[in-house]
């Protein structure tokens, strides 16, 4: 935790299509200080905290569990209320966030099989027109730099607006899960799509209900995507040692799946109460120095059965040219971390 809504952001990973950051601000921004992202839409998952998003188009109230979407170029500021330390997942994209195409008809309306509906989106409710003269700083983010613009009049000096580009909030709890008799593929969790990546919501739901089903997901390698999971609430059934607020990255092509013992333990389970946000990117992600500083270096070894007191029948011997600690010879720090 530290800093304000802008200075407190810690970028963890990203590529040309998306940037992911964590933010736990402890300071308020100045009363006459505002922000505008000139190049990226922002989708913020509110893990903890509550308050209001004040914009030139009106106010959007938000609470824990909300996604808050802010279109690029929109002047705004965040105001946190209450006593809970805010904790936020920030997703930035140079393209728009939108409901997946398969949930919409040719006119853009959400179809009946969509896991949420138009009523779940909460647009600005009140337009506060502020006719005030003074010094008002709008920090404009452009190509990774903040450019301060000083205005003579309050930026919320607006009496009305019309159009389709406006901020909104929608709760992760409004996402109705899609379940089945056998294991459902990850796209059933999809909540938003953007250029070259998707955002998914894992929410409380029934497990597979075929008599012979095994609720734990199968081991797999992603062919076309890097897989990022932000663990919000509950116990993630296929993982051990994952805490609230954990962040995992499984690069495309690297096998992964349930930890040893969790597949057997899942048999007979009826439901889960987990909450998590998943971002799948269709181009490789690159880590930041901040990510390397908080990396759990043992995570890559957490699938070793002996770490879970799990038997290893017919275990293949480890080739002699592979280091016992999982390190890759001559790899860069970023490659080794990933």
C-alpha cells in the first residue's frame, strides 16, 4: 500500500495490448486534481474499498466486487470513502472493453443466454455542474508520461451530455455462471473482450454434476494465450497455498493444472465459493521489475508431488542437464521468472 490513485499503481506485467497493475492507495488526490488517460481505456476491479468515481459526465458509485470502466480521454477522479483500505486490480487497454460478441445480437443488444444483462450496468447517476473559477490540474497520461494541464475553470462545468461513451460499474456478483454436467471450458467465464485479450470472472457456482465427473480442471497447455489469474476470495479448488490477492502467470505452452492431490480431493465436491479475475492474452506478456521483486520463486516447483506428500508412481527421472531448482541455464531474469 502507498501513494494515491496514480502514484500508487505498481505495474506487474503487460504487452502492446494490455497493462496490468495493482494499486492500494493510502493517500487522497488533491481536491483540484483530476486524471485523464489519453490513450487507454481502464477497467478496474475493486477488490476492497468503496467510494465514487467523479467524472465530467456524472458520478458512478462503486463497492467491493465492482468492475469500473472508464473510457479513454474522460476527465475524472476517484474518491474513496469508508474505513477499508482500497485494493484494486487495474487493467489498461488501448482498445475498448465490450461484452463478448457471442452474447450480443446484430444490434448490440445482449441475448438471453448472456450471463448478465443491460440492467446490471450502472452508468453515471448524477451530473454535478460545477461553475467555479480557480486552478484545476488535469494530469493527462500519454505514452507512459503524465502531462499536467492547468485549467482556469472547473472541468465539471457541464450542463448535459449525450452519446454512447460513458463510464459504468458492474458487479462481479451480477455474472451468472454457466455450468454443465461435465467440465466447462474457460470461455464460459468470459465477461469482457478487447483486442487480443479477454477478461473472465470466476464466481460461486455448482461443479460438474455428471455422476462420474471430476470437478478439478484437467492438466493443459494454452496454445494461443498467456493465462493470468488474480485470486480475490475463497479457496481455489485446484491450487494449494494460494492466498487472497495472489497473482499467477502461466505462459502459453507451459503445462499446468491442479496441484498434486487436488484432483482426488475434488471428487464429490458440489460447489465452489471462489472469486477470481482471469486475463487471457493472445500475445506474450512481459514482466516488470516490480513483478520480479514480489515473485514467489518456489511457485514453479509447487507441482512437485513430494511437496504435497503425494506418491509418485512411475515417476520419470529428471534429466541430468536440468537444474534441480528449476532454473534454465543462461536465461534472463525475466525468462527465469516466467
